[in-house]
């Protein structure tokens, strides 16, 4: 580890902290329907969309109507994207002449992008046409993120209001999130990426001659525009197979910095937006403190583990001075690869600029564990915020037991109904992750897809279902996932991770909105203090640790100790 490395990490977090308040205030304003600098251009578009869809923006929905609208929109999105992928060969903008995507892979990909997971069991440059990339995948990069943002807004309104039966209008929240937040910021970031050297073209490829004299086709396309929303919407799905390790997606240290900054900006600022809309900005900063505590420690542990090097390679005579550079790009180095890995898995982004499967045992454990903590650090756009609210509910319940009072969060009583919904939501992750991992570890056809024997092979399976269920989308490497078994089961895990979690959360929103907001009393446990930060960190760690530690002990933990003793499998 070096001072320069720590300085790079520190400056990135500082840049994000600086933007949290202004961006959070802007989002609070536009999501509340206030006029913004973009209103003269986008307000007519917004009204046109409502008219075309037959939506009355003044008519609000209860939690059930809101949920049904969200599910209907997601179902239609899945069907349309599946149809695009299955009919790709007959659609325009296919200069490579790619054929139709096979049924199981099309199912997996459609579910992946609709759920904001963006898991990719294919190589983009050899599978997807420009039309599929733009009209299919990029569109869902916008609307899946906006869907998460809308659900987070519904939860926020539930705490901001008192004794009401409505939580907003899904269609209005979806449109405003897309038009006023994602689209303008993505346009600016895309232009910045073009200036940094990312391709933005409808050409298919360029022919080049290698140093050996062989002919090579170098694939490119409209990469900059997809890269921008890939990061801002915490999607993570790359235009190219190796994602942000490819020089066309991430050519320089500066573009790498912008990638990480774009990933964090909206999700982190949404925490402040929550505090602004519920009338307690300190609550927003409390959530920021929780998430940044995990991210800073996670990045630090990965950096330390990778900088320490691989004892097995050192024993073979490799110079340990540069640490473990296997699977990393020299232009980024260990510090920025470690930071990228922590941020992309603390969020539900899934983009990678290094191969997580090439990390040391401990370095590979941390990204996996950050996802298993619930993708709330600060998680995906919107989904991380409402996930944090669920953990806050669990934390105040524990605090209520300690002080002997009915737990309260922002003036709303947390009672049996909310606790049942919250527990249902948080139990979805271990059931899907551990259940599918156990079956896959025993099924011969599933084990055949594993690239490495021993504990690292188990880590490959565990990481895949952790990433899918957590709607992250990053891959560990080594697992050949493009099989009927993994395409189907990973798709089901994504659906459970998104909708089996979101539905009870929206039910919590409906229950909370109906409650009367009461002022804090002397016996109220404050939820915007350092003590509550510590309590939330403890709750998140306990849930993650108790549920997943046995599986981690059989995978990356045993691999770490084996590596220290010089053993290989």
C-alpha cells in the first residue's frame, strides 16, 4: 500500500461527499414536482407522455395500486426485451449480422436488465447487435433504475406524510426520475466519456494488423452512451465482454475515476434526498455515514490484501513488491481496482475493472460479503435507499426492546405488521443465495461449469447467486454460466431479489403512510445520532455474518488460510 493509493481513494470519497447535498436537493425538488432548469424543455415531454399513456398525474395510488403498476411495467419491459433479443437477426442496426439470442440466454438477459441486475452470460461484442444494445439494454438501464428510484420515493413519502392512504403515482415518479435526473446527467457524463476517448459510433468494427502480421477485427459501437447510464443507474452491464477493464469502456485513470464517481453519485445523494423530504436532513447523513463506513473499510481491506501479494507466487520466486497484480489493469493499479471492487459491490452496480476471481482469498471475500449485506452500501439507485430503511426498521425494533418502548422511526410507530414485512424481505436473500448455491454444488451438470476445484470453485458458484439475488451483476470469473441451468436459476434468483424484496417493502410503505406521525418524546430513541449509526452497522453485520459465514468459511476464508500456508487445490 502507498500514500498515493490512499490519497486516490480519499479524494474520490471527498468528491462524492461534496456532491451529495446539491444533487440530493435537486432530486428532492424535481421528484416533488417543482420547476427545474430543465422544465422549459422537458415539461412538455412529460405532459405528452402522460397524455399518451392516459395517466392523470394528479391521481395518486395506494401501495397496492403502486405495486401492481410497477409489476405490470416490469412484465411488459421483460416481454419487449425478450422479443428484441429473440428477433435480433431480423431487426435493423445489426452490422455484424448476429443471429437471434437463444431462448434461455434471452430469458436470463431480459430478466437481468429489467431487474437492474445486468448479469451477462454472453460477450456483448459477439452476441448483441447495436439495436439490441441501444433499444433493448440501454433503455432498460434507464427505466429499471428509474423504477427503483420510484419505489424509494414511495417509501420516502410514506414517512413524510401522516395518516394517508396513498404513496404517490408510480407513472409520475417513473417519468420524473427518468426525464429530470437520469437523462440529463447521463448526457453530460456520456459527453465527458467521449472526450476521454470512449467510442460512440454506429460502425461495427475496425480492421487492424497485429505486430505478428495477423488481421484483427476490433469491435466498437455506441459505447460512451451506454457506459454513462450503466454507471449512473448502477446497472453495470458492459457493452464489451471484459466490462470496464476494456480500454474502449475505461481507457485511462481519469475515466476510471469518473466511472466510480458516477456509480456513487446518485445513490449516495438519494440518502440526502430522503432526509430532505422527510424533514430530517440528519437522518439522511446518518444513512450516508453507515454506507461510507462499510465502503471505506471494504476498500481498505481489499487494497491491503492485494498489496500484500500472493504467498504462493512469492514462494515460486515472483517479486512481491508490486503485490497481486493478477487480473488487474496496470493503468489502474491495486488502489483503484480495490476501490472499484468495493464500490461496485457495495452498490448494486456490477461493473468491474478487474477480475474478482483473481483476487486473493481475502480480497475476493470482501466484494462477495458486501453484496451479501443486502446491497445497501448505498446500494442501487432507489433500491439501496429502501433497503436501508428496512434495516433502520430492524434497528429501531432492537432499540425498542432495549428501552422497553414501542419502536419509532421518524415519528411512525413500528409494529408487528411492519416487522413481518421487513423480515420477509431480508430473508429472501439467504433463501435464494444459499438454496441455489447448495443445489448447484451438488448437481453434476452445474458443477461441470465450475472452472476451479476446491474452495475457489465453491466461491464461483456462491458469488454468482449472491450477485444475481442481490441484483448486482458482477461476476467472479471462472464459472461458465451460459448453460440452461445457470441461465434459468440465475434468472429466477434475480426475480426474487428484485420483486420478492420490493413488494413487502412497498407494503411497509402503505402501512407506514396510514399511521399518524407523532412528535418525538423523551423516551423516543433518536435515529440520527452516531449511536444509531453504530446500531445499524451492527444489525447489517449480524444479519450478513450469521446467514452467510458458514458458506464463506467453506469458500474464500479457507482459501485465504490455504494461500497463507502455501497450499493449492
